[in-house]
C-alpha cells in the first residue's frame, strides 16, 4: 500500500502521523494490553489447570475486554462505532 493509496473502511494509515490521533493510539494500546493479559491467562489456564481454549475463543475475549476497558476508561462515551469492527 502506497502512501497516497485510498484506505478502505477500518484501515488506518499509520505512515502519516497526522492521521494517527490520540484516540487511535490509546485504542491500540488497550488492544495490546488486552491481548497480553488474555494470552497469559489462557496460557496459565492450560498449564496449571489443564484447560485449553481455542484461538477463536481467546480472540473473542480479547475483543470484549478491549471494548469494556476502552469504554470505561475514555471520556468519549460515543464509541459505538467499535461494534462495527468487533
């Protein structure tokens, strides 16, 4: 994808720092934290409790956690646009 390519819905051009606003940075950070948190919980459950989860289950839980964490931590309460991507 070139720098001047048209972006589709849901695509973020991270090559242009002007387009990456503070909200997107916080959202990306929240998703990273949720991914680390849930993957370590799933690993511990498999290692210590013998309970394994499928990748799809883990991904769905990561999406749910990210949404809940971001919704409760942001002042912008109008994040229903998130549901289109989840």
